[in-house]
C-alpha cells in the first residue's frame, strides 16, 4: 500500500477506504474462484493417476492455502469496513451531542417569562405544554439511551460469537490440513 494513499499509520484515508474495501473483497472472491476451479481441474486430473487420494489431498491443501489468503483479505476488508462504520457512528454521535448541547444552551438562555406562567386552573393541566414536552423528551432520551445500550450489547455478543465461530473454523481447517499431511 502506498504511503501517500493513506494516513501516517498505513491505513487508507477516509475517501480511499470504500474503494480499498471493495478491492479487497473482489480480490478475495477472485482468489476463491480461482482456487475452486484449480481444485476441480486438479481433482479431475487426479483420477488418471495411480495415487488418486494423495493427489486429491495435495490439491485440497493447495486450495486451502489459497482460501486462507482470501479469508485474510476478507478479514482485512471487514476490519476496514468496521472501522469506517465506527468512525461514521462516532461522527454522528458527536454531531448529535453538539446539537444536544446547543439545544440545552438555548433552553438555558430562555427568558424566565416562558418558564413562569400565570396561574392556571388545575383542571386544565394540559395547557402547560413546555413542562410536558421536557418530560417526554427526557423519557425519550432515556429510552434511546437504553436502546443504544441494548444494541451495543447485542453487537458485542454478535462480534464475540463471530470470533468464536471464526476460531472454530480455523481450528477445523488446521485439523484437516494436519490430517491431510498425516495420510
């Protein structure tokens, strides 16, 4: 990766990331397709040889090596995509916080006449809407906060489950490779 195409730590700059992510995914897909076609060709050729199973195992291990490289590219693409999404979410949260801070500062600077209303009849409580609106917005804010926390915990659980799944797949592939070498 060229140094000019990214920032100082070697990561692509924000405008380059979507193209880089797409390029990584395309390259991974191309590698997998090539590995599959090469395996099918090699497997067909293996049936013409004397040691068929050995030949097929060798073709499988070659395919597995290429698939591992492709998965590494896919993992990098996923990491970049996740970083891009996290960055966008952080920017959105920052903007929302700035809007909330500016909204709070404007409500704090509101004249006291708006807050202190003339005496109302107790049977017409719905006429005093500013307090009701503030209560509803605080309630909605708490609900949004709780929803964000639940979404974050679900996302963490999903990431953890995916990591465990990927680790298990890697273990199984390694075991298959060891078994193939042991034959």
